[in-house]
């Protein structure tokens, strides 16, 4: 019976029988060279079509992140002003050195902020950085409450908050760097570097400098700006903007090679004290003319309230070069510091009402051939751009 079943077995169609020769068609087993090249070409075309879209999406995401951060910074300042009835000064804290010493390496340097602590410190509780603010406020065994000199290194503030970092800023964030600036108004003469120079306390923008009498103990003689002082309207007055920082602090002046970006350095051009547009001569496209004396101070110390550390003014347009006087540190009293960014064509800026708008490089700047002091009154000579920097210039400004 078993044999009968086996004899009735028939191989299925397509099954190889015993002794049958197997042959392969080599032409159907692989791609030809022409077919392979066609496939590679198609893939290359698809990548070429998709890559710009991917890059545009990434750039848009970075810009959106910058917009969000500068907006949150403006809202923090608004909440601070509503809580404390006044904005903090862009430069303040405790004052004023001690025993005539200005050396942070000495013990006396731990006793106060030298009147130079930046407004960013005061905004910390409103930026969801209460723990950092509390650590700074309580001091430690070797530093007074509120911290040492604002430009001194100190553990509680040696790492800047990530909320001050713009992802489109080309500089690295390894320590106390930051990417956002406070608007100092439209003045070229932004005021003296000494906190006891009371004449330097006024300002044409929404931020002023704290002023002290160097008594024992030092006494502050002014407050920050109140929103009621902004008679031009908060929606027409600049609050913050972006500004690109460098990677390393250059002590004193260095000679430009012609490769340095005009957006991150400050050039030694003393003539800006009378003719701000003299600063334009040091730029060649996006770089600085070779042999120009430059320094990198801006954006490297978020705790130091000097204008060359945390500020910008509305004199030269966005992304124009920056210049100051002959001081190789961050202590020039006369500067032009336009905001700068990694975005093509302009910068993101926050206004006093919390709104954020994109300010283009070609905004109207009026007459940049004359210099203005922080003690000046009246309309800005720097056109629409200058008017946006003043809180009470009285300009008839329609800006969208």
C-alpha cells in the first residue's frame, strides 16, 4: 500500500526533478551600470530638492526659539516692573568698591558689586531662575550678600541661564556668555563708567544706570525707570534685542586680520564721539577691515552691567559694525552698539509692551553724522530707528 501511494506521487509544477540541469539568467540577477547610475541620480535630485527645505525649517526653528526667548525676557521685565513699581537699572547692585581699591583679587573686592551688577540678575526671579537668584542674594563665606564685583568670577553666577542663549548666535556658551541686550536709547554718549558719577544716571531709553554717593555706607540716589515715564508709548519703545557675542575675551586691543565678523567685535574709532557714522568705515561687507584695532568684550559677562557688556543703542542700524573710544576694557563712555544677529536681514527685538518684531537692517536712521548725549532731550536725530530707542522723545512715530 505504501508503494502504491509513492507510485502515484507527481512532482509539482516548477519543482526541479532529479538529474535536471539548473540554469540561471545572469542578466536578471543584478542591476546594470546604467540602471545603477539612474537610481543614484534620482536620489541625488531628491536630496537636492529636500536639503534646502530642511535647512529652511531648521533656520525657522532657530529663529522661532530666539523670538520666544527675547519675548520671555521682555515679559520678565514687565512682571518685575509691575511687582517692584520700577524697572531695575541696567547697571547697579551694591556699591562702591572699598578703600579706594578696584581690584577683585583682593578681599575688599568681595564686599560689593562695584555698582556694576547687570539688570539680568534682578530679572532672575521672573525668568524662573529663583534658585540662582537666592544663591546670589545670600552670598557665601567669602562674598557679601549679592555677590562680589560684577565682573569677578563667582560660582553662583559663573554659568549664564540658558534663557539668555540664542541658538542662532554663532558663539559658544561655555561660561558667562549671553545673546540678549538691553536698549540704552539713542545716545552715543551712554554715560560714565563710574557708579558715583551721578550725571550718568539719566537715560533716553527704558533703562538707566544706578547712581550712588560714595559715603559709608554708599547711598543710592535714584531708582529705575517707571513705565509711566514712557510717554512715547511702550509699543513704540524698544526693550531688548539680540546681539552676537564672541567666544573669547580679548584683553586690550588686537589687530584685525580682515577675517573677523563685524557683528561680534568692537572697533577702536574715537571719532564716533562726534560722528557716529565714522564707524561704518571699518567694515568690508560682513568683516572688519584688516589692521583695525578691535576687542571682544560684548556678551561675555552677563553679570557686568557696563554698556559694552550688555547694551545696544539705536544709532547705527541693526547688524552695522560697533565702535567705541580708546578704552581697551569694557569701560568706554561713548559707543555705537547696534544689535546684531545670525538671521539674514535684521534682528528680533522686544518692545515695552512685550511684543516682538523683526527690525530690518535697512530701517531709516536719519542723520548719523551727529552725536547725541544721554542727557539730551527732544526728538531723536536718527530717524525711525532712533525714535524706537527713546521713551519720551516726543517723535510722531507710526511704526508697524
